[in-house]
C-alpha cells in the first residue's frame, strides 16, 4: 500500500480532470465513481466518454475501449511470468483487473516472483484514488465557474500530450504516425460517420499499416 500511494496521488489528479469530461456528458458523481472503479484506464474511459458525447453505439464503445487498452494484453503476458505458477485462476483474474501502466511498472521491477498480496495492497490505494478523483471532478464541474471548468477540461488533453510527445521525440516513426493521425483526423472530419467511428477506424488502420511497414525487430521485442 505504501508503494501504491504515489501512484494513487497521480491517479487522483488525472481522474479529477477526467471527471470534468464525465460531467460534460451528463454523468452523476456516483456514475462517474462506478465507471472509474470498473474501468481503471484513462484512455479507455476517455474513449467511453467520447462515445457518449457523440451518441455512439454500445458496440462502438466496446471496440474503442478494446483498441485503446490493447497494450494491457502485452503487459499481462509479461506480468504472468512474475507470478507463482500455482496461483489460482481467480487470483490471476483479480490481478488482471487493474494491470495499468504504472502498477505494471511497479510490479515488474520487483525482484523475483511478485506475491499477489503486494499487488492487492497497491490496488487498494490506486483504485479508490482513481474513482474518487473522477467523482470529485464531476462535483467540481457542477459547482465551479464555467470558465474554470473549461480550463480544467484541457488538462486531460495535456496528459495525453505528455504521453505522445516524449515518445515522438525518441522515435521518428512514432512522430510520423502521430502527425499522420492528426492530419487524417482533420481530413476525415466531414465524413458521414460519428467521431467515435472515425476514431475507431483510423486507430485500427494506422496501427495496422504501422505494424506492417515498420515492424519491431525481434531484439527490440
């Protein structure tokens, strides 16, 4: 739980800005709390709220969340090698419920096998911070002045920029793909599809082309 405190504090700050967006699509504080408690992924929740805002279908929401969180499959594969082979299926499912970037990094850097209680302790701090941050963000969005709410709404996009900019600076391919994504999103804005559908199609197509044209070397993998 002690190791999970810094992660929980970071989650709370990001979830607060996510709550502003949840408020904009009409969620109550309780609905926002439950949503964050069950999803535990900023990109996945952002995709859900975006679908709600664009009146997307349930299956569009499922597919977009799946694509947004696909990296967690790879993290789970890697983390499974750090767990005791005798761990029950139920324990593995509980651990897999909250394999996020930060908690995965915390677990993978532990020496030797990772006991499930270590992860449970970190989860007990991280999940409530994420969920309560979203709920308080919604409450603040209902009480703060409109001008301040608009400013806080931008913070979430700042978080995503903080994710893509360092990676773009290190890898020219990633930089080209990010710029391509921006350009194609702009060029396809008038197509007769919802914004959620356009984002889903562009994400799959650009990722697929990138994987074929610029495959990772086996050494890098």
